[in-house]
C-alpha cells in the first residue's frame, strides 16, 4: 500500500528547493503526495523564521491538525526548516503533538525519523549546531544540505529548477535570523554543481536559478584554485539543454567586475540582478550592519548600467527598522525613485529573537507607521514597475514558456486556447492566449499591454525570423 505525504512550505526559494528534495527522498521510500493533510499519514511543515508572520502561519496550520492527531494518533507530524532550527524544543512545547523537529541541515534524516516515529519513538529533535557550539568545521558539517536528489514533479514548471550553490550566510545583518538558521557560509564544490546541472538539463530543465543568500560572494577553493560565481557561470554556460541562467540573491557590497562581465558576455546569463538595497539612509544601513553606504550602492549601479545597458535590477526594502525617522524613510523613497527597480519586495520590520537588533536596538516605529511607509513605497514602486513594463509595448520579446497561468483562463469559444505564462530573459512575467503545447519553448511574443507586474502579449505567428529579437529587444 502506498504511503501518503502532505507537505506545506513557506519561506524563500531555499525552502522550496529543500521541500523538493525531501519529497524526492520520500518517494524513494514509497510515498505519494496528497494535497489533503487529513488524508496523509505523514504531514510535514517546512518553515521560515524571517518574519514573525511566517512563523504564525505555520503555527496556525499546525493548530488545525491538533484534533486530527488526537483522533488519528498514527499520523506522523514533522516540523522542518528554519523555524525548526531556531525554536527547537519550543516547538514541542507549543505543539506537543509534533513528532519530530528537523533543521535544514538534517533533512536527509527524515525517512529514518518517520520510521522511528511510526514505531513509537518519543519526540525526536535533529538540528544543526549553534554558531558558537563547536569548531567552524563541525558547525559547517551540521548545516550541510543533501542536494543531488531531484524531483521534477515538485516544481511549478518542469522547465525551471533551482540549484543551490551556497549554504548559509556570514553577513549577520542585525535584523536577520538566516545566519543562525542556515549556519556559516559555504560554497558547494563546482564539480557537484555542474553534475547537478547536467542531471537537471537531462530532466528537461531550460532555466536554472542558482541559489545563495549572498550568491555573488560564492567562492570555492580547492588547493591553489578558487572558483568564483563568474567562473561557475562560464562552466554552466556549456551545459547543453540549459538556455537561461539566473542567480539570487546578490549582496551589494560584493558585486565585482568579473561577475558583471560574465553577465554581459555569457549569452545564457540573464540580464537581471536582484540586489537588495534595504534602506536609502546611511544611518539605517549602518544600524542594519549592511556593510555599504548609499554612495557605494550608487557607484555600483552606475557601473552595472555602464557595463550591461538595459539590465533589470530588483530590490528588497525593510521599512520601519529600529530608529527609522521620516527623514530616513524619505531617503529610501528618493533612492527607489532614482534607481527605478524592475520590482521590489517591501517588508515591515519584524523583530526576531536572537538577532543583534533584538538584543541591542529598540523596535520603536509603531505598526501603523510601518504600514503607512510600506504602502507609500509600494505605491511608488508600482508606478515605476508599470512605467518600466510599458516601455515594452509594441516590442517582441523572447519568452521561456512555463505553462498555463495559475488562473488557467480558458476560452470556450476558441477551442484549445488557454492563458499561458512565461518570463523574458530579464525576468519579466508575460501572459498571452496560447496552448499547452507551447510549454518549455522559447517563443516570440509581441507585447500590446502592460501592468506593474505583467506584460500582455500575442504570439508572433507571421514569418518572423530570429532577427526580430536582435532588432527590437536588446534587453529582453
Ligand atoms: N539573503 C538575502 C535575503 C534574505 S531574506 C539578502 O541578503 O538580501 C529576504 C528579505 O527579507 C531580506 O532582503 C529583507 O528585506 C527581509 N527581511 C529579513 N529579515 C527581516 C526582518 N527581521 N523583518 C523584515 N524583513 C526582513
Ligand atoms: Fe540575512 Fe543579511 Fe545574510 Fe541576507 S545577507 S541572509 S539579509 S544576514
Ligand atoms: Fe525563511 Fe529560512 Fe529562507 S528563514 S527566508 S526559509 S532561509
């Protein structure tokens, strides 16, 4: 009889990737996925701690299972990921019906933990070492991930895949839990990364997104030779079947010329950089311990646009950080207006236990003020994103087709037509009326309308040669 697994994932791309791997390993142990927790005999929550809201979401989902577990004690419940690493025993205290708690570095133990839980083991805890709880090597080993198991069925599109190249983070921005939950920064060996890229290409992946918390700081040293991200991109450019390469998230202080040259010179590398500024005020950047000033960021942006004209840059911002005044916030608004990011993720500061900001700074901006600043910055960003997208009106872009859009709008009058979605090389979302057979293709789409988040297009069906891309869309 097949065993049924339900898994719920919150958090960043790292977590999506981790869930993919957990599912892949459990399929090998005879599990099948279900989308109903009540029908599962194993329920897993892959959690995030970056903001309090993310934790609350998980506790609320867990709460919904309390009665179910009482009635069906044979159901195994596991909590994985960053909140598992951060809260450890606390999770058993808040949700005593949880069977095991597993950190991001111990995910390979899950099949064993499930088997032990099913044969009556007490609550089990498997987590990585704290940042002061051993030698650097021991701590690193305890946060290492198990990456080569891939499950194409877990991806939203079979043509896109994430590939982790770096584990952990050493930046210790004062607001952030990640250096604690994911451990020390370590670059994975390039041979392993390349081998995994080939496996993914064989499975049909066309777009690879390389993942790291500060992905541009990637380094791997073996003997005399050091591999940087730019070198790695050069190697992955040669992998047959892969058409596009993206990488997130970049750390502004570590943007180097060799990487910009790689983005300029390697045809598969997308002209797109996610480079979170976080704040436009030097005083706040310093309190966040971001390690750069607005002037340094400004120089970097000039260099990016000089080196790779038309590159799309996106950002993250935190509003209402400890001590942020109206003047500080205005500097952030000014910076957003100046840099005209393709899009930005804007977050209200959320104090996280165990971070330097929680220990030493006061979370003194009232929630209502955080909310107002969030809305104001978002409104500005939406205007900028819309104007940026409107520059594409009338142009043809080359889209990697992901599949039918989430809303799956059907057009009953026109037979098979369905709303399809994909992305440009510079990471803009495009939708058009097409058909499912286009999935996975690189398709020319002409844009006739644009909103802040979406380009609306039509497939170019006339006799259009490949030159249309070169002539009309240098940056798409
Ligand atoms: N390593 C990446 C992303 C880290 S988490 C980077 O350095 O950019 C993603 C985003 O969440 C961050 O960029 C930041 O904008 C936001 N974030 C992190 N901690 C936060 C906190 N305590 N409160 C609110 N937003 C936070
Ligand atoms: Fe967190 Fe800063 Fe590391 Fe990003 S760079 S993960 S924000 S500590
Ligand atoms: Fe959240 Fe962990 Fe990612 S805290 S943002 S899931 S690295």
